[in-house]
């Protein structure tokens, strides 16, 4: 039969590997989400600026 300490080392190594993998996937997912949020807010700011420029030039606000 296998030494119990060897089994414990293997289980520990697998657990650490899984935790590292979850951490890496979490960071990559979060970076993707935060990048999309930044892109959406940039678009909204650009639309708002365009909207305000249209209101300043014509004296009335243009429809979105």
C-alpha cells in the first residue's frame, strides 16, 4: 500500500494547483469585465458630449 504521506502530498499539490487555476481564471474574467465596463462608459461619455454639443449649436437638444 502507498505511504499516507505521499497521498497527502499529492492531494495538497492538486488542491494548490486547482486554487491557482481558479485564481488565474478569476483575474482574467475580472479584467475582461472591467475592460467592458470601461468601454461602455467611454461610449456613454462620447454620446453625452455629442448630445451636449448638438444642444449648444442648435439651442435645443437633439434626440438620441
